[in-house]
C-alpha cells in the first residue's frame, strides 16, 4: 500500500515548456486535489476532483489543467511554464471521511527558469 | 470557510507542553476546527479535529472555547520531532470532503533540547 505517489520529485523547466506532474493513489479514494506551496506560505488549492470524470477549480487554477479519467490517477498539466509557477506541488486524496481522511504525497519540487 | 489567525512562530522546551492558539471568530455552527502539521516540507499530516467538545487522541488534545471563537492545540510532551508548521483550518465537513481545504501560513513550532 503505497498511499499517494507523486512523480517526479524534482523538476527544472524552461519558461514556456509544458509538463505533467503525476499523482497516483492506491486507496480507492474518490476525492483528489492539487496544492501548491510557495516559500514561507501555506498550501493553496489549484484543482480538485470528486470522482472520475469530475474536476473543479480551486483558488489558483490559472496556468494548470487537470483531468480524472480513472479513480487512481489525477495528473496536473502545466501548459506553458512561467517562473511564477516555481513552487512545491502536493497531491492529496481522501476517501470522503472529511479532512481527517486526507493523505498527502511527498511533493514535487518544480523550478522554472 | 471561516478565516483563522495563528501566531507566526512559537517555541517550546523538549518535554514540556506546547500550546498552539488559533482564533476563528467568524466560525459558523456547522464548521469544524481541524489541525494539520507539516514537518520540514513534507506533505501535511492530520492531527485532530473537533466541533464543540474538547478532543484528545494519541497525538494531541484540542480545546475549543465555549463560544467556539478560538481553540488551542496541546502537545502534552513536545519532542524534537514535533518541530513543524502547524495549521489550524476551519471548514464545514462537506466542503472539506470535496477537497477544498484552505491552509493559512500556520505556526512554526520549534522544540528545543
């Protein structure tokens, strides 16, 4: 039981490049979400999903796309990377038991140069 | 979701109780108080939550004032491993279940030997 797995752990992109951050969970959780955390700040919600085929925007969705074709996977796509997207990205999942049930991944550290 | 106010930083001697306050004066009747912590840029970890009554688990105790406008997280015997950023989150259970946890900047707790 791996929990929430995020890949890659580290990534450097050039401005304008696109990439996909992967998130997978093996707990059969319905709810999944993506957060970003800038230095010295708390986590901010980017996008979230309440089940396969259903996604919605969070606080800071601009510049990111998501899709949820399976229960297990919730990839985050950066369309055209900008230095302002340099951050640590966390994926989380929940089985619907409320915040107590949230499991977070270990994060992807992204630098855009 | 109601806003929360926490001190930026606190410190505590190892073995002593750490008392972390949180103000949430605009909390509504159906909103819970949740506490998470984040150790050294890892993914956040759930600690405890409550609605009206005081709560205790193996990690901590949560004291909520009678008017519910503030609360205190208590780590009864702090260890060096408790050094982390602690987040107080107020949310209704449905909103949080839908993946919308809103984090502030939290309190940096430093436990010293």
